[in-house]
């Protein structure tokens, strides 16, 4: 979700060869399609290559959901345990043709697909 030009979605990774660690941690703020007052904090974590575990908390106000996101992000990333992986959500056509215009919704992934 984008709020005040900031994207509230992150993919984190922890790799430690000596400890045989190769883990991921995804976190997002999600907003209900029909009711923007309903916001959720979603996390998914596990070993790379597995579905792992998942959690969705809410509904919350946007400020509460963002606060939960930022708290967990700091806990996982800023303490040095996980590194953020930069993701590019643009489609290949937009990258090949910088003059093309795309709909922002066409480029977004559906993080709720696993929960339907």
C-alpha cells in the first residue's frame, strides 16, 4: 500500500551460511478495496523455498497499521538481523518502452490471493 508517497511493503532476507540460515520475512500494510478505513498488517516468514507461515492482523486505522509495520520493520531490519531486498514492480513492457503509460493497479501484486 502507498500512503503519503511511501510504500508500506518490504521483503527482507537473512542469510548466514555458517548457521545454515536462509530466511525471508515479508511485511505489508493492506487496505480494504471497498472500505479504506479497514487496514491490515500482513506478515509472512520462513525458510527460502517454503511457503512459511503467515499472519494478518486487523482491521485497524491506517495509522495503527503503519505503526505496526514500522515497529516490525525496525525489529527485523534496522537491528541488522535481516537485509531488505529491493523489488521492482514495473512490468517488462514499461521498462522496454519508457513512453508507455501503465495503470498503477496493473503493476501491483495481489498479496491477498493466498487468503481467499
